[in-house]
C-alpha cells in the first residue's frame, strides 16, 4: 500500500478522532485559559507542536496522520514543527516517505528551509540517489545559503555508499580548498570506504592528515585500518599501528583484538 493510500485511510479515521478530541479539549480548557484569550485553535497548535518536538507518535501511520492534520490547519504550523516531524520520520528510515511529504508541502505553498533541504539530501543519499542530493545542494546555493559540514558529510557518505570513492575524496579536497574543515566524521567515512575496497595505504594517509590537523582520533578509526591491514596480511604494519594507538592513550576494544588475533593466525 503506497503512502497516499495509507494517508487517505488514516485521514478518514483521524477526522473522527480529531472531532472528538476538539470537543474534549473544549471541555477541558480551564477558565483561566479562556479568560486569558487562548483560543482552541491555539491550544491545538501547541499540542501538535509538542508532539512533533517530542516525537510522541507510535509508528509511521501515526506520524502520517499528524502530518495531514498539520497540513490542513489554518493557519499552518511553523516550518520548525514540520522540520521536527520530517526529521523524526527520516530517523525511522522511511526515506522515500519523507521525499513524498516534502513534495506535498511545496505543492501546498510551504517553502522548505535549509534544514528541510538537508533532510532531503540525507534521504536521497540513503536511497543511493546521491546525484539528486547534489541537485538539492545546488538549490541551497542558489537560495543564497552556504551548506554546513553536516550537509557535506552526508554527501561524502552518499558517495561512499555508492562506492564512488574517487568522487568522495575529491569532495573532501574541494571542501578544504574552499575553506571548510573536514572533521573526524568526514575523514572516518572516507577511511572506512577506502579500507573496504583494499586501499589501506590511502586510509593511513588520511589518518596522518588528521594527526597534522590535530583532529580527534579514536579506537574506531584505528581499528578500521588495523582490520584492513590484517586482512591484507600486513600484520607487522598492523602491530605498529596498534602500538601507536596505545601510546596515544587510546584503549583497544574487542574489535581491535579480534582483528589482530585473526591476522596473526593467518600470518602464522
């Protein structure tokens, strides 16, 4: 069942629920609230806003029903409320649904802000449609906004998910050239991808670049490269990197030890 059919079904149910809820809210409004001039519509806006921000919905169907209620309110809730709801649905991994909802928002005259566009980029990248993600980046730039590191990191990850490692490295270099400072997440994403395709030397090169820039190194970064070295039967190099890691005060974990044990067994 597609998103629109599910939403129509739940909108019908939600209409009855909404009518009952409004009646109950009328009864529950305190004298103080009414005397203060707080309208029922305002109270409903507050309730919807709180649900969005607390993400207090049970599942996708509940979130879709909430979206429909918001879209049919007059006046409309703020874009911030839509941000909260769309972000929550994206975290539920319903990426294609988020894309559909954003399109419907635009058709209803609600202009997305940079946050909504960044959520859209994230969804495209998770669906392996990174080229669409770059088209949204172009749209952000056309609107006169500058992308932040989160948006660029998302695109780097999207390229890596599609095994476009050369393009990912080029994007990182371009980020540096135009003044952005790639962070641990940026480098870690590319290093992980390099190790998966056996380009361990390039991953070590990125690790050295992180050292030069005094970026925080952690056990995950070291373990990723150590595992790749062991799989490439470069156990001596892996042990050297292990010693470097411990000398820096970074404690190895079970993944690190497993990689070394497996490497030593294969080496022996």
